[in-house]
């Protein structure tokens, strides 16, 4: 059941992004930027956490999940340290994703060449 | 002094320069296309055994020039000018090609209109008796253009159906004062047209007015009808741009529908990846050099109008939201 | 002057309406749904596996995104992910595997310009803006949550 929920919610988020791209004719970079920002806003409104509750990876793997994780991290530290927590909490929460992107990105660039 | 101009934009040759030979070199996707068998050389990879797309493009261009010279039976020392252009910044493919030859070099930029601009300028040099033989060549490379104008080649993104596929191809022709082969009868140099299109994935719409204007001026200046030409060939309007261009011309009272073909549409089998058709300096260059030159040489056509159209934007101008200026140059070629 | 004036430009843009092909929006949305859904289901598989051990939830989520980034990066290196992107659009771009694709593709592409100004400088050509705006949005949202509510 967890798989079905992840599939449905993840697919739904991608379908919305696709619809936004086709209807606004915006380029993919703008849609990706909008999606993470929307994730942060939904998280702030308290709407994203229930989605993660239901769909697990289906909500955290798409980019809005990245915005949500940032906000969650910031708020966690802010609960303890106030304003200072916003500075320390954000990147701590997304560290795994970011560090992997740098490390694996670099590794693949060393190992492979573009095929065109 | 007697001038050889007619009307607003057309130069007519009293002694017609001859297109002595032509050669086309293409990449794998072009080789698998409908015209695949007509090209002189088809590469099975897009890197051509080089270490970068840019080097690969320059190699293709060099080979097209070598083949054209060999077919004409001419030595490097007999060529008075080499005129070439491509899509890459500072036309590096052409410059790196030209450093391999001991021939005076003129680099030109006309985007996809480069081939007809080069043939036109070469014809002027010969008609003005400044040259016996001139080589005109141009090239483009899909991946090199992709990374310069759009995204890195491995970035996965969908293009809209109006998008065009930059051809991995090069073409070269040798123009001579005399000899056997198709002859350049007249050249109409186009004016830059800009109808406010700013979407680089919709170049057909941007270039159609330039094409229509140049073709209209050519017919006006020469006092001719579409029936005087067996073929009007546009250089890379794509299938959507072609429909727009025909309609624009129809509104000016010129119906070319039954004799118009587009090099970008001819080069590929339709697919979502190719979109509206091929584009790039190499597209019309390889279609002309590989197909049309031979057909003219074999007298399959009496007279054709080659109209290459170029979108003269840059990545910078597009990102800054500027509209796309476009130009088209027409070359009237008679068989023989 | 051959640049069309505003009136001519507008007339041309109206004229173009008849020729503009429709994007296959319905097909694109369906394909994006299924592809994106499948990628998330794979992610869920990784997550479930990690959670079935003794890993705390927070670590499991973080490691899942790390595994998915690796998969996206590896498939880009093999030259597969760009094909998936052409096929599925946002279905391939929106999951974090797509973010990995947007990091690896310029990193490979600009290797020819060297490892510092090529790979290093260009790696975040597309992912950079995503991270910048995610950070800005998250900070603003957090500030509002902290001081307004």
C-alpha cells in the first residue's frame, strides 16, 4: 500500500508540474524553481507534512519535498535557538541530498563523457 | 560604369559563375534520414573520433572542403578565397578549418542563411574577376549548438513541437569562373526582418517573414513568376515555418505551394525529437551539396531558387528577452 | 528600418495562431504522472528497506534522497536519463533524480573546459537557481512562522 500511495502522490506532483510547464510554456528551470518554492510555502502552511505522512517517499522525492525539508530543518532548530536556528537548521536537513549531488555529480563527470 | 543590379535587391550575373563541385558530410542521424544515401560521407558517431563536439564539427567542415576540391580536381593553390561560417561563437569551426589551408579566408555569419550568403559572395568575387575559384562552406553540429544555445547535451528536457533539431552536417561547394556544372544566375540579398518573435524554440515563425520578403523581392526584381522555377527551396523553416511562409507569400500574390520544399523537413524522418524539422548552417548546406547540386548537374531541374534563412539571435540576446532578427538570401541557380 | 512596429507585430502574432501546433499536453501529463510515480515508488522501496532495519525515520529519509541522487547521476552518466527526460518531461525532472541529472549533465559537458572553471563552475548551472530559490523561500517562510504566528 505504501508503494501505491507513493506512486499516486509522486505522480500527481509531477503531473501538476508538467501541466504548469505546458500551459505557461515556461522553461524547465523555471518550473523546477517554482516547485521547490511552492514546497516551502506549502510546508509553512502546514500542508506538506501530512502529505509526507501519507505518501512517504512519494512526497519527499519530488522537488517540493526539498523545500519542505529545508523549512522543517529551519523550524526544528529555530524552536530551540530562535532566529539563529534558521541559519543553522536548513542546510543540515538537506545535507544528504546536497552533498550527494556534489559528490556523485563530480564522480560521474570524472567517469563519463556526454554521449550527445 | 555599368551596374548589374535589378530592382531593389537583386544582383544579376552577365557571366554566370559555375558551381563546379559540391560535397556533403553528415552525422549518424542525418545518415539514417531520407537523404542518407546521397551524402558523400556519413559518420556513425557524433564525436567523429575527436575529443569535443567543436573539433568534430570543424573536422566535418574540413572533410567537406577536401571532398569538394577533390571532386573538382583542383589543388589548394588554385583556390583564391575560402568563405565559411557556422553557428559556434566567433565561428570557430570555420576558423579552425581554414587554418588547415593555405587559402585566403573570409569568415561570415548568417546563421542558417550562411550557405546562400557564402555562395552569393563567392559569385560576386568571381563575377568581379577577383577570383578564379572560390570555396563556400558551412557547418553545424547538433551537440555543439545544443550546449551553446540551450542546455548541456545530457540534460533531459522536452522541446515544444515548434522546436527544431540542429543538423550535424557540413557542406562545401567550389565556384569557378568557368567549367561544367550548375550556374549562379542571380542573387537577392535579404534585409533583416524582425516580427517580434522572441521564443528560440519557434524559429520557423521568426524566419518566415524574412523568407517571404526575400522571395517576394526576388520575383519583383526579376519580373518572374513562381512557374519560372522548378523548385523553391527554403533553408530550415521547418514544417510549421513553411506553412506560415507559404501563407505570407500567398497574401502577397505569390503561390509557391506546389514547388516549395524545405531542407529542414527533407533531411529527417519525422519524430518528436526532431520536432518541426532540421536547422543549422549545415542543414541546407548538406541538402544542397548532397542532393540538389547533383540534380541540377544531371539537369533534373532547369532552375531553382535556393533561399537559406537565418535567425540572428544569440543566447545572450534571448536571455535578455530580445526578439529574434532574421535574414534570408536567395540564389537563383540554373542547371548546366 | 525593417523591424516591424508594434501593430505589425501584433497582427503577425494573431496570424500565427492558426499555425501554432498544440502541445500534446494530455499525453505529456499522463506520461509525467506514470514516470514520476514510478520513480517515487522506487524511492519508497529504498525508504521501506531502510526503515525495516533499525534506522531512525529522519536518517532513512535523508539516505533515500542520497540513493536517488546517486541513481539519477549514474543514469545520466550512462546517457540514459536525457532520453527519459525527453520522454517524460517533468515526470523525470521533478523527482530529485532530475535534480541530479541537472547537476551531472553540465558537469560532464564542461569537463572539456577544465575541472575548475568547467566542472566546478558550471555544475550548478540549473540546480544552482533551484537551491538559491529554495533557500530564499524556506527562509522567508520560516521567518514568518517564527515571528508572525
